[in-house]
C-alpha cells in the first residue's frame, strides 16, 4: 500500500487495531457502532459511516474487530484534491479540517450507492482481460468525493441549525485561525474569551473533542503540511513562517506530532502540481 498510488480493498476492523499510517488519502466505508481515533482523538460512530483521513494521520480502530471495512486509498500524485477543488470541494471539508468530525453518517440508500461505486472501482482494477484505465478510476473517485462532499455539507447545515453553541465554536475557531502562528498557549485564548484555562479546556473538549493544546498543535501541523505539500519553500523558510526559533525545533515539533521529519514527509507525500 505504501508504494501504491491507488488501491481498493476490503479489511476487517482487526486490521486497524494497531496504528495505521500511510502517505495516501483514505476513504473508508463501513456499518456498525463503536469507536475509532484519528491522530489520537477518539470519535464515536453508529450506522452507515464514511470516514476520511489524510496522509500521515494516525488511524486506530476500537470497534467490532469483525466489521467489514471497504478501504479506498489514493496518493496525491494520482489524484490531486487541490487541483480538482472546484469539482469535488473536498479539501477542508472531507480532508484537512481540524475542527470537524472526520466522518459522516449516510442513509441506507446512499450507503448502497457508495458501495456500488467502490465495487465498480474494484471491477475496473481487477479486470483479467483488459488493463485498467486511470481515467475511469479517477472519474469514479471524483464522483465518490463529490457525493460525500455534498452529503457532509448537508449534514453541517443541519447541525448548524440545531446547535445552540455554534457561535462559541465559531469564536474559538476564528481566534485560533488568526493567532495560531504567534500564540500557542491555552491561557492566551482563554483570556481572549474571558474564561479560565479550566473552563476553556472544558469548552473545547465539549465542542471539538480536543484539548486547547491539541487544537493549536493540530492547526500548526496542518499549516506545516500545507506549506510542505503546496509550496517549494525550504524547511528553514517554513519554520520561520510558522514562528519557530529555528528549523531544528520545528523539525522536532513536526516529527513528534506526525511521526516523521518535514523533509521525509515532503518526500513521501510529494509537492503538489499546484505548488507555487
């Protein structure tokens, strides 16, 4: 899988009991009830679920070990989500958003439709008589991402209408987006919201399922990943842009969070065709 640009397979939940990490984007399709974690933040799921995670995010399953999981994986060199953002609008919605849940729940009808698309990809890839077509695989993948983007948008609109504390979520998110480069202490954001650190921590765990430090670190690392993937800037330039005292401190910070150095990450994920 690590060396493949595109792959589809079926796994059991037991396959992901140990931390799973790769250089690909992933779409998982499964049914049931249980828990999983992405980057060590735990999430509950129930019913028909579609899950999304990006390169070098850590996925661990803690649900039923016998659940059948359909796994679709693709590298950015095969299908660039930044290049196709107008068609699928998945970057920042399905992938690469630290503030939203990484999964959606779909109806039985939609689940069967998605499962059918997965089946068509598998049939195309494993034809015995004719070599599979990248163009056809990309078309199916684009359809799946567009379909899921539409469903997640609908889910978020419904959620925003029903959650009374949506303004609090927005306020915290906006503060982090403005100040995460300069300020990385929970006390700073708590004071901006006129809260104690304890109250602020309780609030972020309630709203996002993460502590303030997890949110801030996730945002810094997400920005670092973007700069490594979407620009040709050196590690030293990226470290300076993200307000690290030097590139060595930045590299240690990044490696602790991601599991590999910035240079190794760039080597594995590649530099996007839209890079400036």
